[in-house]
C-alpha cells in the first residue's frame, strides 16, 4: 500500500482482524478478566454468605430466593439498559462505570442496616454486573484478531471461576472465624474494595476502534489502531463515516434470528447455572443439616471444577468450532445434572463431587456460548444484542431459585431434573441453529459474520 495513502474503513477492519498478537491484547485480556473475576466474586459471594444472611434476617428458603431475585432483577436491567448505552456512548464508558457501580454498591452492602437496604444495594450491584456482560463481551470480541477471538474471549470469561475461587477462599475462613453478623459484612466490604481498585486500573483500556468507526469517528479509531497493531499513526488517517444508530427496533429488525439464539442460549444457561448454585444453600444445607459456614467448601470444590471447564472451552472454541463446543457442553451438563440427582442419595461427599463435575461442564457451556452469540451481532448492535440476550436469560435466573426451592423441599431429584431440562433445551437450540443454516464463526472476520445489509462497518 502507498505509504502516503490513508487507510479506508475496510483497511482498518482488516488490520484489526489480521493483527499479530501483541502485548496490548494480553494487557486488555487481563484487565477485562480481572473485572469479570469480580463479577464472579459477586455471584459466589452471595451463595457463600446466604446461610449467614438467612440467620441474620430470619429468612426461609423462599425469602432467601427474594434476595437472589433482587440481584438478578438488577442484572437484567443493567444488561438491557447498559447494552444500549454501550452501543450509543461506547464500550469504555460503560465498562468503567459498571465496575465502579458494582464496587460502591457491594461496599455499601457491608453496612446495610436492614433487609430492605440490603435488597436495594443488591439490585444496584446487579445493575453493575449486567452492564459488564454487555460491554466486556462486545469489547473483547472487537479488539482481538479473528484467529484467536474464541480462545481470547473464553480466557477472559474464565476469570469467572477464578473470582468464584477467590470468594470461596475468602468467605470460608472469615465466616468460620468471625461472628455471623460480622463475617458477611467483612466479605462484602472486601469485594467492594477489590472491585474499585480494578476499576481504577481499567481506565487505561481504550475504546473499541470498531465502535468508533461505526460512529463516524475514524481519526480516533485510527489512533487506537496504532496501539493495537503497532503501525505508525501517520499511516492511519481515515475519512469520517456516517454514524450508525442503535435501537431495540433495529436489533429485532436486522438480526431477529441471532437475537433469538443468544436469548435462548443465555436463558438455558442462566436458569441451569444459577439454579444449580441456589440448590446448595436452599436445598442441600437444610436437607443435610449442615452449618452455613460449611457452604464455602462446596463452592471451593465447585470453583476448581469450573476453572477446568473454562479452560476446556478456551481450548475447543477455535479448534472444534462454536457449534460443536456449545452443543457438546450443554448436552454433557444436562447428563451431569441428572447424575448429580442420583448422587444426592449418597450424602454430602457425593453431592460435593457431583456438584464439582456439573459446575465444570456448566462453566464450559456458558463460556463457550458467550463468544458464540457475541460475534454474531454487527458492531452497531453488538452490545445491545448481548445485553438483550442476557436480560432474557436473567428471567430464567430469577425463576430458577424459586423453582428449585419449591421442588427441592419435596424432592432434590425433581429439582435437579428440572435444571437438566434447561441445559438440554440449550443443546437443542444450538442444533436447530445449525440445521437452519446458522453461521459458524470460527476463524471468520467479524465483517464476514455480520448479516447482509448491516448498516455499519462490521
């Protein structure tokens, strides 16, 4: 290419897709991943302290489900609302604001004077985490080279089990050593401080060049591309392109099938995954008469399994492809959940082992699913599409704890068979997508994956 000729938009997109892996990509993955670990810390945190909260506020199984539902409701609002904001105002603003909101809310929860205040703060923390789903998945999808997109996205998401492991390691000694009403407060405070520290570090991450280009801000996109690729900034001047507008109507009009796939996969994994985690405090503890401070040990073992599952997803997405990885993991999780149902007859040790295996496969499932549907949306709708899919999924996450508490009080086996059904539904949805001619995005540039007629670059 002529040294003096400016890049065209297509040149920039090609440079992003074909860029060699550089230190920039590694640093971005780490900073996104640490934030994601904090989100996982938040999820596992509540499960770990659920027994202590039930004792402190005199909550039964259904009442504790309300505490979980408040968080899921906030997450649903955050994913849907901040997904659109991320497409309108940029990924960077949202992924900075989201972690800050989560950190402040979680820190404040440590000082909650009553149940009403705790519920409100849990909802606010959920909004922060929901925003993370949309902004982080969109940003990492758009920043990394096409050859490593599945693996890189999965590695970022695999910080989730690391966060879960951290929460369990922190909660286990604290809840055992401190008075019940102090232990859960210290755990919340620790989570808030860590999240705010991570938000401060994340400010060094740039905006997505693809998003800037879709907004007609070509010069800014070119400058960031210089950081990503190592090219000289003088070669990257771009003419302005017309800004693309995001809206829910555009999402439903331009990519209804892709949105349906994302919503179905997220609904299945959210109902199955969070139902599994609700199963322990709401069903296992009462049935086996275990002390609340014993619960973090279950989560500790489960988090080790989850870490292996996340690594499995990272290894398979770019090797076996999206369809094979997602359908295989969802189907295997359904079978493992059924096996866990039978293991409930053999005591706490068998339940712990079964939970670790099921969590391994469940984590592999959702870590494989997110890169799969995130890359299907065009740039100007990517965060909106991810956020809307997550919002639909949180309906399953909110319903699952109530269903698990209701069925589990009558039969642990029935509750787990219900959760297996959610995972089986996700596997069948993926099969339908493939049979209907759905895109397999492995190794493809985002511009090739984008549907015909998309109104923005990528």
